[in-house]
């Protein structure tokens, strides 16, 4: 990889990039600041997209326009898979927008009408690298699976059951599938790395406040270790 793009949605998620990347230059486009520099000798561009699918999509397209060869996303998520505990890691195999809902027209939940692909496949090489690193850093505490994205903070058992039973999501967050779709449209390899800040249930808002820093740190350790091996 020549230049690696790294996105986080919130300040907590990119804080350690500010600390570890040797930044050579920066510029702002569409209100998003892009930092160009090096991390473990690799050329990187990183940025904070902001929360939600529209922010993530705009951010990703601009990052691809800036010439990155692949995109890594780092951040936190709500666990859907009951095996996952707070702090555990999900590596995306695929991503779906769970709030894409044209079921009244007969399309299954998450399916984008009149479009060939609605489940966006992460780059196998990046998935392999990430799962290797997660087993090294967090043995027995990671899952490779489906990342579900929507412009909703999930905070109820009913919704968890719907997303886990219905769509078989490993975790729920608010950006991954938008990044994934833009990457797919551009032919850019990607992988989404998420650490669990909560279990998307009735305690999710409290857990999110408490564990976002720790979970962001876990996700960032993944990115750091992956960079050394890319
Ligand atoms: N990010 C972290 N926790 C989340 C949740 N419960 N729902 C959506 N996005 C999240």
C-alpha cells in the first residue's frame, strides 16, 4: 500500500492518531480536516469524519480523491453478537445499512432497491491482517463478522434481537457501511475495525459514556499494529 487512509468518527477515535502520526501537512475540505503524515514509516492520511452515514460518505469520497490506496476505519460500536463483551473487537467481513428499509415495496431490510450490491465486502487481505492482529492483541476476544450501520444509536434489547436475529450483525454503529459503499463504488479496498463500547441495550448510553475511551484505545491499537505489518 502506498498511502493508507484512516477514518474515525469522533475525537476519541482519532485522538491517538494525533499523538502518534508525524504530521507533515493538513488541509480542510467540506469542513473535514485531513492530516497527511507517516505512522511506522507508512504514508497515511487520517481524519475525523463526524458521526453518521452522510458525514462518513463525504469523508470517504474526499479521502479516495486525495489518492489513498485503501481505507481503515477505527472506532467504537454496540455489540449485537452475545459473545462480545465491552472492549472486544469486530473486524468487518461485510457491511450493511440496517436503516435502509424499503420493506413496504417488498425489498428485504438493508437492501438498496435496484442496486446489485447492498452488502459490501471488506478486502480479504485486510480482513486477514486484522483478524491476525486481533488474535495477537486480544486473544479470544474478537469476531470477524457483519457490521451494521444506521443513523441510529441502538439502545434496546428488542432492536438488538431484530438486528442480530434478522440481519446477523456482529455489531451496530453509524458509519461503516457508508464508508464501505463509497469504497465499493470506487474499487477501493477497506476494512472496518470496531471495539465494543456497549451492548446496544438499555444500558448502552451509560456504557457508551463510560467505555468509549477504552474501546477507542483498543481499536486504535489494532490500527497501530496493522500499520506495522502493511
Ligand atoms: N456506537 C457505539 N455504540 C453504538 C450503539 N449502541 N448504536 C450505534 N452506534 C454505536
